[in-house]
C-alpha cells in the first residue's frame, strides 16, 4: 500500500479469566482503516466486535488480557499510558454508542455535555466552546440549536439524542469516529436520518468511520470494507461488493439469507442458522462455525481454517472452496 | 371467512397526565385513538409504526391490560371490558402474549418447567402433577426445547432460547389469539429467523390467530397476511401485506418503506434510505386534522382542517385525503 493506514490492528486478541475459565472474546484480529473510509464490522452478540473496539481504546475490563498491536498514525495504542490514551480518546478518536441515553448524562444540559471535550482537550473558553457547539449541533441537523443547548437529554427524542451524541463525538474534529451499533435502538425513519448524517460527516470532514452493526442494510449503505466476525475471529473480509455479491464464507451467506426481505411474499421460509453461537470458553477444536455450518467438511472439525486471500483484499477463513452469494458461479 | 375471533371497534386509550404546577390543566395523552380492525381465525395481522405510535398500548388494551377509554374489544363476540374479574380471568386463557425482552419477562427464580407450568396452575389448579409435567414437556418439544432443560433457570439460556420459553408459556393453554409484542426485535439476526419460522410453524399447527407487533417492516411482512400501519395512535393504512409492499397508499407507509436500507450495496448507493423529515409530534398535542401532515410531503390546507377518515381505495383501507392523487403519481 502506498500510504500507511490511519489505523492498523495486528493480531489483536482479548481473553478474560473468570472463575478458572478463559473466555477468548477476540482471537487474532487484524484490519486496516484508511483515511476517509468506512470499515464495517458485522457480527452477532458475542462475536467479539465490541470487545475489539474497547481493546483498541484501552477500555478492556480489568480481568481482560489484550495482546497484539494497534497502530494509530504509526504509534502503538495497546499498552500506551493512560494520559496518552486520554488525549486520543474523545479528541482524535470519537465514539458513539448504541443507546444515546446511557451516553448522555441525564442531569446535565446538552450544551455542557457537547462542550466538555472542547474545554478539556482544546482548553477553549466557555463562550468559544458554546459557539462551536451550536455550529456542530447545526451540522447534525438539530433544529433551534441555541435552545437545545439549555435542554436536558430527556427533553429530546431518541433520534435527536443520538444526533447530540454524534455531535459530541465529532466536536474535536476526530480523525476516526467509532460507531458501535449507532442505529440499532432507533426507529427505521430515524435510522435513515442518522445514516444520511454519517454519510455527510465523512464527505464534509473526511472522517474515517468504524461502524459496528449487525444490520446488513446499514452496511450496504455505508461500508467501503467489511469484516465479518464470528466467535471472536474474522471469518471473511472484503469490499462491500465482495461480501454482498461474492461471499465465500458460509456464515456470511447464512447471515444474508436469514434476513427477511421486504420483497418476499408471506410463506417463504427464512433460512435460519441452526443452533447457537459457541461458548467462547470452550471453542471447538476446528472451525468455530462448523457445528452450525451447512457445508461442513470432515477437516472443519479438526483444524482451524486460516484467513486466506481469495483475490485483492477479499479473504476468507474456510476450507470449503465454492463461491457463494448471489453472483456465485456454479462449478461445472 | 367466518366471524372474526377478535374485533376491535373505535378503541381509544387515553392517559391523563399531571399538568404543569399544582393547578396546571391536566393533559391527555392519546396513546390509541380510534383504532378498528378484525382478526380472522388463523390470520396474522401485523402492526407497524414507530416508537410512540401506540402499538404496544394497543396490544395491552386488546389484552385488557391497559385501560380502555372508549370503544370495544370483542373476543369471540364477548366485550372484555364488560366482564367481571372472574369471567375476564376465564377469557384470558384464550388470549396470550409474548414480550419483546425474553429474559426480562421470565422470573429468574423459577425453573423453565415452573415458568411454562404457571398458566396451568392458575387455570387448572386441580390438574395432577404428572399431567402438568407431561403437558409442559409436550409444549417444550413443540417450541424446540430439550426435555433435559426443564429444571434449568432462565439465565442459563441465550436470548433466542429464552424466547422459546416465553412462547411455550404463552401456548401451554392453547389460546386462540396470541399477541406478539416485538417478539424478535431484541434477538440476533441468525436467531430472529429461527423464531419467526417457529411462530409460523406453531400458527399452522395450532391454528393460532396472531397480532404481530413490530417496528421492523420486513419481519412483519414476512409473517403477516395483512398489515396495519399506525401513527400517533391512529390507523394510517390497513391492507394485505403484499398490497402494502407493492402499492403503499399512505404517504407515511411510503416513507416507512423508503427508509429501510436495502442489503444490496449497488442499489443502496443509487437509492439510499430516505429519511422522513421532522420529528414525531407529541401525542399530548397532536397536529390538527391529519396527524401526519407536519411530516407529509404532500400536505395541503385541507389536511390541517379535516381529519381524514379511514376509507377503501382498491383493496386497501387508507386515511388520506390525497390517496387517489398520490397513487396516480409516479413514485
């Protein structure tokens, strides 16, 4: 690659020890995020996607052990001193979480919360910070921003709260915005507002986005690159088109087929993925998805398939050698 | 089709809220405001709308769990609101509910067996322990739980498995109507499909009528025969699921469909999800005339003055003054 990526994770693993058991939440995950791009991480509960983000930011719970490397503009984040991380978090890397109500302090007016990062990181005076906050609230399409500054979170609708949370994350002009399920708790019409906003932010400010979600529609709208995670590992990665049209991992295919399509008439049966995700403290010896896999081969139970390139940036961790997905070429 | 199993007529559920200050005027929140529909035997009626549209209050009012300010809920011809406590209790076994958050709706101190058996204890106190046990095991088999799990506690189960327990509890009395209040919204994608399929199977097996409430249009369309679109407590459109998808008549239904992101990058990029402008008005002070007019791209003066009635247009029922003109317009 000509240019060094903005963020590069190498072989990141996160393990928790609880009551004599070791839970492997993230296992050897690597990815790169280029400037101005959107990387989506897709996976279900327990796939390790949120733990991966927390580990990058030095927010892993105390009983967790993080190994590997995360380079942000060439400097190591893992194990960096707390003061250094505090400078980065909220300033160079902004964060938006699923539930805006838990991200906002119910006792403080919106204005105080949106300006806080400016007062701390940029040592701005109150008047300048207030002015900047009003501009940012305008940028995220909040009506009457001056009045909203004095309001409390409970006086705003869910969609407005999430936009305030996004404004707060963007207020210091971060290079990376991490959005962990930013639209999951929102209604579909409000979700569309937030998606439009994320698209605008990236165009206007050139912000790179790491988007964690389980909604394939959201990924199709925004993502340049997609990492599919299952049981703590990346099982497939590629461009959005690779993942949607030429997927090579059975889990990716199964995820797409299990989502009901609006265009499908009643009665069509959903192709459910049988069984449940594995226990992360007792992973099967082979491929973690094998027990639920439709295409399982004998060796899938014995050894773990490595993540291997299938052309360009498209890679898969699967022994099965047939192209899946809707543009699949049936072998002769 | 024969007589509907559930008939809801002009149902209104209003909540009185305290006014501002001690002597402030009381405010009225119109959660459900004049909703009518029939549910046929074996039918699934999907109810969609955003948070605050009144869909959960509607579910509770149908179950006689929320107050009915006016209107009627007729179950097999019986008006539930007029029944005394004992007779209402008797009727309850015919209408059961499945909740959104499976773990929150299961008592953490009861075993799976006790949870599923609870309705039997309540309605058939004389039933022998063996009979109860065998009915519980039978129902566990139907919903895909293993007999060995009968003595486990809810926290030992994943979300999808816990929802199976909730479904077993709702079905153990063999009800006629099951109200499903966002039954798959809290579940992971791969598990959602399992539960949607299970509900479809159980409906066919037991001849259930389902009132399926969700904000996810695609899931609702998948399981429903007909769909009802609610906005601020009022019905905007009621039509077959195919009709709603192919020819949505109400501007609000159209916006809901256009707001869904498509899981297809090329299409999603050429036709990104369209946001509905503005915010949901407060249900305490809904707009005059048509409640949707403040966010409607087609609104005219008449919409502020006259409340549009729910009327037939083709195969659909729609509450919009301009439905004909909008339908003839190219999308």
